[in-house]
C-alpha cells in the first residue's frame, strides 16, 4: 500500500508541474516522455523492444508529435501566422510518419524470418495511436489559451473519475458482470455508476471553475451544462472501451502489467490505457461545442 501511495504521489507531482508550466516547453517535454515509455511498453508486449531500429523509428515519430503540436503563444495570438503553422504542421507530421513507417517496413523486409506481420502492424498502430492521442493534451492547451489547463484536467478526469466511480459503485452494489472473460471485476452497475459520477463531476467542476476560478468564464446556459454532462457520459463510455481493450491485449499476450515504472501500479500503459481513447474524444467534443458556440 505504501509503495502504491508513493508512486501515485510522484506521478501527481509530475502532472502538477506539467500543468503549472503548461505554457512553456515543459508540457510537450513531459508528454513526449510519457509517449516514449508507453511505446516501449507496447513494443515489449510484442517482443520488439530489443529491436533497436524499430524502437528508434517509433520513438522518433512519437516523441516529435507533441512538439509539432506546440506552437508558441505569440504565434497562436496571430491568427494568420497560426493558420500557416497548422498547414505546415500537417505536412511535417505526414512526412515524418511516412519516413518512420517506411523505415519499419524496410527493417521488416530485412528481418522477415524473425518478425511476423502481427508484430509489425501492432507496432505501427501503437506508433500512430499513442503519440497522437497523448499529444491531445498539448492541442487542448494551445487551442484554448484561457482554459487550457482546466480542460486538460477535465479530459484526464473523463478517464480516471469514471474508473474510480465504477470501482466504488461496483464494490457497493455490483452484481452483474460486464465482460467477465476480459475483466472479471467490472460490473454493469459499476459501469453505470462510472458514467453518472463522471457527468456529475464534470458539471460540478464546470460550475466551480466558471464562478470561482476563470478570469474569462465560459458560457453557463442550460445548454452548456447539458453539453458538459453529455461529454462526461461519453468520456466514461469511451474510457471503459479503452480500459477493456488494453486488458484484452494483456490477457491474450499473457501479461499482468505492461511495465514496472510505477511500483504497485504497473506501467504507464496501465495508467493511461483509457486516457488514450478519452482525450481525443474529449478534444473532439469540446471543439464541436466551441464551433456551435455552446461553451
């Protein structure tokens, strides 16, 4: 128990530091570090972590993505310059993805007797999913200058509050198994409890932030609160899908945990599995809400 608490405390300190210095290089730097560890853990799951060329190609793309999504605040404040940057950003990411992917395919052709196609396509899927999903933290911050930190926290809460709510609800009243073959402890009651708790926390946090913290409050019409509650519900659902997907991979591979970097908690993939699905979903939903002038 003490080990778990210490590991969690260290993780919290790192996350808080990242959020305090969100408008500097610290946010993309920490994000790149998280991505690197998660990619290593996933490559280890398919026994490719010792293949240095594939590891380097994956990390080269993965660790670059958060920096590409991180323009300076002065650039963001200039609409024309920011628009040009976004266009160039897409070209840079496409080119880098193409080079790294081709590199991995060349390595596969050279080592085709040792590496199977399942390993290669798992590595490619991980290389694209993890960096772009985790770099959503940077995109949220840079696209929302006044509310970036709050929205990053809410995006992470969309995954972790649902998990906690599902756990406590399941322990209290859980009777019907949700996916017994994949995650025996998850229950339908817990799943519903996670959805409700996330929606409630989202609405409460939105109200507190707007009324007590925000210098530039977001809209507070009934429609805005409904949108916030729906966002919480959807994040809870998507987070459960992410959690179950990661658990299914571990079961099929025969892993208990993806890593040991957080004693008592496992690897970063064990902590961020649902975040991989929730953050992009959250980003899409708040972007749509902003475009519709709801938030």
